[in-house]
């Protein structure tokens, strides 16, 4: 029996989704050379897949700026709750489960927005959420959550690891993180593999939301391709950084009209203070003066994000 059939039989017995099988004469020097030959067999056995996923503690770098569920009244948390509410409302009106988060240019806050949106979604009971790092060129999710970069998405797509080995569950949450995986020579070739579409089509059977980070639109075609495979795209722009021209060109670069909205990042605390008088009441005037130069999120279209880190 062929290796493909052997892999599928093992999946049926264990409930594990084996990696795409690579022909014995294929090499793994590049995504093109390592193109998987097996079609993903995802079905009822996926129900047991998450039971095989390793759970890791919630370890974040001190400067990661991820939202904290134990401090729900801070402005960034409120903004991501608002973004979550609007997306969940959209989901109630149309089938939206997979969302690409991108930006026109680097350093606009897309990765932090993707991570915090996924955390906000996972805070809801029963809202199982996957955060997938499809920015193979400059991945950050493994650093934000203190996990290994590999095994991850590229390792699964090149047949180096089964799917459950490429996903980590963050302890105490409904959040699962799928890091980028090992570095590849040509990320765009890897994203063109048919297994990527198969994966996108079937992940919604496991997760209520799949939030994907991707490279900037104007610097790589990756986000454009991912946008055609997913239900919607969120575009992150940064006040004082993103130009109207770059936003226009980014929107025009998208192949289909599935933009769910724009997330405006980099508003200052003073601009939001009147909106959050209750939530910020524990700060003294002196503390607010000291924090006046710190960026805070602002809403536009569907949501907001806070970004004080450079991507």
C-alpha cells in the first residue's frame, strides 16, 4: 500500500492528522521541491486532533503589549472587545471564520493587532480560536507567546511534522497558536500549494475563529494570496505613519472585495480619555500627564489596535 494510504490509515486509528506525504524522490531544499502529494484527509477524526495538542504556559515577553484579561477596564482591552463584538456580529450575518490581518507597510501594528484580536476572541467561553503566523518572512508570534518557532506551518506543509505537533494551546485560555515554522526559501511558492487551501477550508471545523498574521501588502504578495483563500481581510493603518497613497495602493492590490474593515492604530491616550473616564478613573492626573505621550488605540470601520512595538 502506498505511503499516502498508510498515512491516512494511521490518521483514522489515532485521530491524528498526519503531515502531507512527500514522494520519496522529492527533496526538501525548497517549497517547490517538497510539494506534498497527499490530499488532506480531514473529517470526523479532527474532533480528536485538539486533544493531541501540547498545552504550554502563557509566557509573554514583558514588552509584548498583549492585552491582559485580568485588567479588563484598560482602554486597549476595551477597543479589542469592540472589534471582537463587531466581527462576531458580522459572523452572525455571514459565514466568516478565517480572517487575514495585514497592513500596507511594515511597523504599522498588524502582528500585535492579530495577536490581541485572537486573545480577545479566546476570552469568550467556548470561542475556540487559532492564531496562525503566515508571515513566513518575519514571524513574530512565537516570540510574543514564548514558544518555539518550529515545528509550525511550514513544517506541516513540507511534510516534516503532523498538524497537532505544529499547534500549541495557551494554558488557561481557548487560544491555540500555530507558529510560522522553519524558514523556507520561497514563502510564496509554499503558499501556492493546494494543501494550503485544503487547510483553510477545514480549519473552521475545529475553530470558531482563525486569525492569520501576514506580510504587508505592498512588500510581498503573500497577504494578497491569503486574502483569496480566506473569508475576510482586516487592514491595519497607523496614525502619523500610513499615507493615504499607501492605503489606496494596498486596497487596490487585493484581488477580491473581502475587506471587513480598517483598524486604526496609534491614537494617543488624551484623544480617548473622554471615552474611558470610568475605566481610567484609577489614574491620578500626574500619571495621565506622564502617560500622555503613549500611543493608544482608536476605532475606525470595525475596530482598533494598540501598537508600541516595531514589526
